[in-house]
């Protein structure tokens, strides 16, 4: 697989991991939008920014400085560091949503 295709696959797989973490926290994944490097140009990037937001609202949380090595592909496992960072982000987003009178 060419390097560009592999890079894009790694990012897609990592986004799926974000939704797996959300599902494990009993968050309705249909209410979420997740993006890596939303305001950056095309990669490859060695460090990423993850933004998770509530669909059709301004509620969002962002984590910077996520090393590319945390985004695994083809292993069937989520990197523990990515899991923890994502879980913390989702908890923060759930708190913000609750303050706005929304449930995730």
C-alpha cells in the first residue's frame, strides 16, 4: 500500500477508535463528529489534533499533540494513550453538553 493511502487508513481507523471509546462510555455516537487535523493542511503530520463535537451545535473539545505513533492500524487494539486521551475528551464534552441541557 502506498504511504499516502496507509496514512489515510491510519487516520480513518483512529477515528473509528474514537467512536468505539464513545460507545464504551455509553455516548450516542450518532450525536458526535470527530476529526483529526481539522484546521490543518494535508499531511502527513507526525503530531495530530483531535476535535470531537456534538453534531449541529457549537459544543466541541480539542486535544493537541497526539503523536502519530498512537494511531495504530490493523492491530484490533486501541493504543492505551489514545484511549485515555479520547476518554478524557469525551468526559469533558459530556460535561459541557450537560451544562447546556443536552445529553450524549
